[in-house]
C-alpha cells in the first residue's frame, strides 16, 4: 500500500509516531511547521527521528511534490493529528500547503482521506465543516480510543486508536468489542 501521512500542530504527536511505526507499506510523510513544533514539545524529537519509518518525507511548502497530483495514485491519506484549522482549510477547498493540497487531491480522486481531529470542544462551524467533509467521503475520526478492552497503560490507549485508523484504511482488522464471541 501507498499511504501519505500528514502531521499538523494539534496535540497528539504520540499517535502519529505510533501510526508510522505500525502502518505497513510505503509511507510518505508531510509535517507542517506547527507539526514540527508539536514533535519537539510533546515527544522531544525532530522530523528526522521519523525517517526510519517512512520511504520519503516532503516539505509542506513543496506544492510540486508528486503527492500533490492526482496522476500519482495513493491508497490512503491520514492526517494525524489534524488541527481544526487544517480541517477548515480542507473543507473550504483551500490547498495552499502540501498537506491541504494532498487532501484536495484525495477528495477529488476519491482516495481514502482520514482526518484525526484531536481538539475539543468543537464549535458549530467545525462540526459543520466535519459534516461537509464526511459527506464528501472523508473519514473524520476524533482521537478517541476505544476503552472497552480496559487499557492498562498510555501505550495501550494509543495503540488502540492506531488500530482503529489502520482498520479504516484497510490495513488490518481492529479488535472489536466482545469479538472473541464471533470466533
């Protein structure tokens, strides 16, 4: 699979790092200016620390990158975490950065687009933008890990949400509530 990952400045860097570690296939990474600050503030790392988990990283200001064109197929585009500002730009059709341009491409080409929003509460405007994107085919996934399996650590909590995202993009089946009863 060919997966593009965008990291923006909304809190939740640990989810992005875990997703990059767990997601198989060819991964292409774009980090916004504020996403880089987020990596430093929350994880004490820079974007180079994520290089072992991706095939290539593109600059957010490089609108000539191949992922900015619909002529290059991708299987999914995950923005994790996705700031409300980024979601608003995407919902409004603004593609002024590689992160937002690639989202516009994903929408027009009908690629899986997953926006992992980590802000709360959400304003009515943000909810309307999320609804618009959902109607257009995007998955809006607030970072809200399942708790029905009673996580015993933060790592388990993070891993559970990453498993849900991997399930949405079709990489693997996530553990469901009382799933063992279906075996």
